[in-house]
């Protein structure tokens, strides 16, 4: 089964970061990728928007983040993962990038606890963003081959108009304690 190419016309209004942009994004959905995972990748892409942001070459690329932010020299400055990455992966990420974030919808408290227990480098700085599964499922149900999303953020309140359907949610942030505690 081949990858399915999906197109998104994104209108981004991030009041929190003072970022406003219109972006056309093409994203390949791997045959093994769930629509919820694709939805999380697109939300991460929209909310992390910056010059130099790009998807990795594959959804299961163990050496690279799901979404990478690079500066003009090509240096990795942001490592954005989706799902439930292993603590070892997050240890590697925090050594390579100044900003590390995880977008997920389940078992994230376990991840946060593991980051602390395994003494992951800069664990307390990893931004773990929890998304309600029901919100993701509603948003995923709107996805087609060609999509128009308007994504607005004000602090942790998220508003999405996806293909004519309006949805909203509040992001929950989880953080590991410093390993020295």
C-alpha cells in the first residue's frame, strides 16, 4: 500500500508567540500511520511554525525528530516528536536541540515519570503537550486529501476551523522534575 499525500492550506494565528502565517503544506501519510497521528503531526506543524521547520523523511526515522527546526546554518534548534517517544530518544534530543517538545494523547504522564527516573538530560525543559483524544478524533474526522485549516492559539487555548468544522480545546503541559530533585 502506498503513502497517501494530503494537502493542507494552513492559516496560523499564534497570539502567544506573535506568529501569523499562511502556509501550504503537503504531508505523506504512511500506510501504517493512523489518522490521529497524522492529525497530531499537522497540529504540531501549525503550532511550531517557524522558518526552517520541516517534517522528517519518514514517520519511523529513529535518528531524526518527526518535525525538525533548523537555523540558517542547518543546525538543529528544535526537535518536535509526536506520540510516545522512548526516554533514550528524548535524552538524545535534548543534547542536540535547544527546544524539545512532544505532542501526544495518551500515557504521557508515564513518559514524564520515565524522563525523571532515567535522568534524561534537561528533562525538565522538555515541553510535553497533552491533547484530549476526543478532540483529536473529531479533528481527524474532518481530514480529506485537500484540507483548509485555520489554527488559532492564545496561551493554551486552541481553536481550529478544519474544512468548515469549528473545534476548540485546551493544551495541557506536563513537565518532568529536574533529575537532581
